[in-house]
């Protein structure tokens, strides 16, 4: 039994790397795609995986860290397991600031449509499906979706 346990541990340890952060480091926070948590931008598969960067305030125990979250994320607890954090290697000017983003009461990102750019009607057998191309207001620049 112990041999099987050791073998499984050795396989699992191949995928793991020890992660430790110092107070003051910048980290990215992993965003869960499940309902009831913060979502930014696209929904589902194209959802943003990490948000941030956030500053590490202190280490809590062996595997948890307390982060300096902005006021917009005040509903989210500020202590996270190390598996939900990733070291931020990007420059500060490249990060999208959270101050210009709008959230609803369920902490979903609110995108504002600017105008309807184009429209067409697709035919599917006997039915007609109207499609509209919309320009959205986004921090990354203008985005268009059908």
C-alpha cells in the first residue's frame, strides 16, 4: 500500500512546482468560470483566466496569501490558496485598470453596446433568423459581435 502511495505521489509531484510569494509581490488571481463568481469579458470557454495584478499583503499559514483587492471586488474574500495565484511578470502599464469597469449585483462585467453596425437575415429551412452586428464599448478598444 505504501509503495503505491509513493508511486502516485512521485507522478503527482512531477506536475507540481513549489510556489512562494513575498510580501509586496504582484500576482494574478485565477477566476473561476462557475456561476456566482467574478467574470470578465467573454463568457464560457473564452472567459479571462486570470485578473490582476494584485499586491500580496501577507502570508496566511503555509499555502494561503492575503491580497490587496480593489473596492470593486469587496464582496470577494481577500485570502486565496496558492494554487489560485500566479506570479505576474507583465509590466504595470500593460494591465487593464479595474476603475473603469462596471459590475452588476452578481459581479458580472457589464459591457455597453455603442451602436448597431450591420444587420442581416439568415434562412434556416423555413424560418428566418435576424442577426445584428453590435459595436461594444470595451477597455481593450472597440469590439464587434454578431
